C-alpha cells in the first residue's frame, strides 16, 4: 500500500468518525484524559494530598457550573420550544383566515385552545370563520374578532372581555354567561343569540342587532346602545341601568321587560306608553 492510498483511507476514517458525534466526543475525551493525566503525573507523586484537595475543589466547582448551566440551557430550550409552538399556532390561524370551511373553523378553534393553554388570550381572529364550533370556556380577553363569524357557535361562558368584535356575526350562537365586559362590538349581529346571564357591562354596542335575542338576566348596565336593535328580544330581569343612547323606540318592540332594571326616566315612558312590557 503506497502513501497516497494510506492517506485516503485515513481521511475516510477521520470523516467516518466525525460523522458520528458520540464516537468523536468519546475519542476526544480519551485523548484529553491521557494528556491531562500525563501532564499531572508528577503532582500525583510529589504532593498527592494537596493536589487531591485542589482537584476535589475544582470538581465541586465543575458540578456547580454544570448544574447552573444545565438549568439555564434547559430553561432556554423549553422557553424556545414554547415560543416556536405559539408562533406555529398563530401562523396556522393566519393560514385559515377567510377560509370558509368546516375544517378551517375547527382547526382554528383547536389553535385558539392551544394558545389558551400557554396563557395567550390576545389573538388576532379578524375575518376568521368559526361557525358551528365549540368554544365554551375559551378565553379571548383582548382579542381582535372584527368581522369574524361565530354564527351557530357554542360559546357558553366564553370570555370576550375587552375584545374588538365590531361587525362580528354572532347570529344564533349559544353564549349564555359569556363575558363581554368592556368589549367593542359596534354593528355586531346578535340575532337569535342565546345570551342568558351574559355580561355586557360598559360595552360599546352601537348599532348592534339583538333581534329575537335571549337576554334574560343579562347585564347591560352602562352600555353604549345608540342605534341598537332589540325587536322581539327577551329582556326579562335584564339590567339596563345607566345605558347610554337607549330610547323608548328601541324597546317598544321587545318581548318583555318584566323585572328588568331600568333608569327611572325611561321606565316612566314605558309605563305610560307600553305598560304591558313591564307586566308578566
């Protein structure tokens, strides 16, 4: 075998070793161990006790360093993986945006629930199709739902606190005990929606449509209701105190206002013109 062939075989062997990280690490460890022990041999024989103390001190320091660095690396790795997952869930929501299909709706809701498990509630759902999905107990605090479609969705006890839901479609959705406190839902469609014991405190519901909605025991106190439509809506035991922009014309076609809480001025107008609405 000539020198050239020997060199080629050696290079191939080196490449083979390098391609196997565990083997490479093991070989490097053996080489370093031989070098270090070889250089330290005189100290073993001359003053082993003092040398051993120093070695043990360094060993304790090494263990401490490994522990701290290990924990730091683990935390950074776990946090990095978490951020990657969150980014992936948000990217998938973007991919399904404006896609009006059952698959898009259910996969979007799945990603919303995964984000909730990571304590993410502020989600961009503009123009998302979420009809006929199960969103009960989902937390969308601070999310942007403008022009999205929640029609026929099951969103019982869903948290919409502070959301932007302008022009959003909630028609025929089941949202009993949902929380819309401080939400911006101007022009939203709540036709035929089930909103029993829903909380709309301080919400902006300008020109929203509650035609035939079930608002029994719901809290609409201090809402902005200018131009809102309540035709055929059931407002049994609803709280409408402090509602801004609310007029007699908006309430004259409701199914009932029995036991509803109203400001005195509008209550007197109803008693004078439509007293049957306050009866049983």
